[in-house]
C-alpha cells in the first residue's frame, strides 16, 4: 500500500503490509524529502513468527538509493549560488535606492545637475543595474537546478534521468520545491523590474522603488521558508529571525560589492576634490549601516542557533554546530577589518575633504601612492608619508 501519516502526525510515516506474509525477518527502508529540503533515509527490521538469518542490512539497501558525490556537491553549489545571488541582488538594490541618492545629494550640494554629477549618477545606476541582472540570472538558474538536483538526490539517479519523473514531482510537492519554484518566478520578476525601472538616464520613482523593494523582500523569505527556519518550531520566531539574518548579510555583502563595482567607476566621473567629498559621504553612510547590519546579523544568528541546536554540546559535535563556529570565526575577522576601517580610513578621508585636499593629498592621508599627472609617484609618497615606506 501507499505511505501515509498515521493519526495525521506529519513526522510519522506508515505503510500497510501485504497479507499472508511468510514467517521470517524483513527489512523496511524509507527515503523522504524533509520540510527543509534535505533527503532523509533510514530503515528498520522486524520479524513475523520465527526470525530468519541472512537478512539484508539497512545500510546495504540504502547504499544503492543514494546519489553520488557529484550530484550532492552540485546541489550544495546550487544552494550556495542562490544565497550569494540574494546577497548581491538585494544588497546592491538597497544601496542603489536608499543609500546612494542621499549621499550623492549631500556631496554635490547645489550642483546636483552639473554634468559631472549627472554622469556619475548614470554610471552608478548602469553598473548597479548590471549587478542586479547578473544576480537575477544566477538566482533563477541556481533555483531551477537545485530543484532537479534535489530530485536526483532523492531517487539516486542522475539529474537528467529525473526530469519529468516521479522524484521530480515529489520534490515539487514538498515545501522545498514550492519555495524554490517561487524563487525562480521572483528572480524573473526582479530581472524584468530592473531592466524596465532602473534606467541610467532616468530617476527611479517612489512607486518603482516600492515595487522593487517588495520583490527583494520576497527573496529574503526563500532561505528561511525553504530551509530549517520554516520546518522547526517556533516558526513564528525563526522565520522572521532568518529574514533579518539574510537582510543584514545582504546589506553588508551586497553593499561592499556596490562600493567596489559601482561607486568606484561612478566616482571617476567627478573631479578630484568633489570626488573626495563623494567618497566620504558614501563610505561614511555605508559604514554606519554596516555596523547596524553586524549587530542584526549576530542577534538573529544567536536566536536561530538556540532553537536549532538541541543542546550546547551540539555546537561541537554536529555539522550544523561546526558550521556555526566557522561562520562566527569569519564574522569576527570581518568585524575586525571593519573596525580598523572606521578607526583609520574614514577619519583621514574626512580630514582630506574638510581641508579641500586634492585627490593626491587624500590618497596620501590613507597611506597610498598618489598620482602626479596620471603617473603613480612612489618616491613622493615615501617623502610625504614616512610610514608608507614600512608598509610598502
């Protein structure tokens, strides 16, 4: 007979046996897709009448049903690409809609419509648009591949063998399949919205901003609803904590990508002295937001760890606990780098902007070689800043 939930208990499965089974020992195995998308398999033995010898072991029966290392590795990679795409797309979008306009307006003052400032804004929007479209393509593709790979992981078959088969239908009917199928649609919607609403030569209106932010908010739900947070009680606490966790990580990581890949080329459109003011405003605002993101990241991570780890010893004995420790160590390293940035780089940039220093002087203040007529003069840097000699 078919499998069913006895007494409607979602964490229990049962199956009816055929009538007239002969005496002896039997082995029953099962394999299911859990609510968080992971494949769970196990089994047990039972006897009718007198036990018999030579019964197949559970491990031997399950060995032939598991997917190979390539399929499992590809599924892990697809999930990783999905989370990275969310961080990049959402973070750049937040930077574009909420941080860049205000920082740029303070930097340019009354010269907001000057040709160099308009060119900088167009370059920034163009680069941001490309980053969001890239993340949308990576997100939609990785979500679709993860569904097929999860089906292959369930059935023990290859990726192409499960297309259109029962394993794919089972995966699509699970919580993981539903959430990640929705993710494909959301990514496509974000791609269309970015292509239409984020244009280099036009400002994004209030309604357009709201629409894009709503789409981004739906992406923040994907890791939680399709993972542990949506499958473990209390969901009402863990899902919002996971959303906050993903939002904080996206604001931080995606913001750094925006600084490197969008702000830098955009600032090149502005003359030397105003460029320093622009960098001060943009980097200063992002640094303050990043500090808030770190606090939210830690708080939401602690909340999830408390409920997802059964006891303190699981922090050192389970794979999840070891991953939490590894993430914490990486977070501490990043926080240390951010603290050094706030303590050294920002004050020097602000001092350069306050004194109206040229680009060369601003670069000297942060201990980097500066340019003379477009050529880097290392000797001048050493003379102007003796400590630069030691760093170089």
